[in-house]
C-alpha cells in the first residue's frame, strides 16, 4: 500500500532494508538461533541497538500489547544507561503478535531485570554485544568474505587469510521496521512517533526513498513481463491463429 507524500518532502535518502528472505529467516529462527530473539525484537519494534539492550521487563506490557522505550545503553568510554537520543525517542510501540508469542517473560523476572541481560545480569558491554551479534550473523549466514589473500606465517607456513564482514546490522533491521510501516500504509506522522524521529523530515525522507524503490521495482516487473511473459504469450497466440487458419 502506497502512502501519499507531501510535495515538500525532503530529498530521498538511502535507507536499505533487509531482503524478504532475511526477514523470514529472522522471524522463523527467533527462538532457535543464538541471539535470535534480539534480532526479532529489532525488526518488530524499530528500536535502536542501545534502546533494545536497555529494555527491561517492566517496559513490556502484555495486557495493553505495547512496548515502551525510555532509555538506552550508551557505548561511550564505558557502557552505561542513559537517556534516549532525543525526547522523541521516548515512545511506546505496539507489541506485535508474532513478537509477543516468542518474547516470554521468565516467571521470576523482576520489572527491573533486562530482557537481554549480560552474564552478570547487567547490561551488555560493547565488546560483549559485538561477540553476540557476530555469533548470530555467522550462524545465520549473514556474513560475506571481503578479503582473501595468501600469507606466510612467522614459521614460514603458507595459508589463506580471509576477512569477513557482517551483512546485517541492527540499524538495517530498524529500516526493516520502517519499511513494514510504509507497506502497511501507516502515515508518515504516525511512523515518526513509532520510530522516535525528532523531525518529520527524517521520516519523510525514509518514506520518499521507499516510494521510489517501490516504483523502480514495479517498472522492473513491467519490463520483465514485456520482455518475457508478454512476448511469449503473443508468440503462442500467433502460433495458435496460424493453426486455425
């Protein structure tokens, strides 16, 4: 469903969302994949990485089917809990049914307990989070080799050095949530509130990019249809007319 955009919307900016196959993998492996629930929460709430890491069970309201965001883990010098990026970042988003099914609160959990606790039941440090995310991306195949070259060790042994990079980031999943809002027909002003954007121009820029991408995809489908499907149908029709004649 396309959302109408104001004529004075800001120029489109690059906001790439995960492919449909990746989203399906995230939703399908939320409870089985290592750290899979974290990725599921990001794609279902649009929370930033630090906002999701600071989430406590008291922020999840199963009765009203909402999840609240009012704080974040800040990785600066030493990790600590701080305010969200802007006042607009303080928000409440719907607790979608597919997330509610897998986000199960432990029976003994306190409201102040973190949904994604570190080993010491506190919040994650940056290095600890990166290890968890790298593990997740590796297990799910969200990595790509960016460098491969022959090297020689200090012991004169030849080997192939490979360097890998994650193809999925937490912020990409935030863009995936924005795409879901756009596809669902959520207006830009409501999307702004759900995404926690300080300025409507930011949301409009995202929506403008998505609108252009949908248009490009439609044109590609039309081109492919004319090139393959339409011409094939016309050829069959012509052949059938010749038989009749």
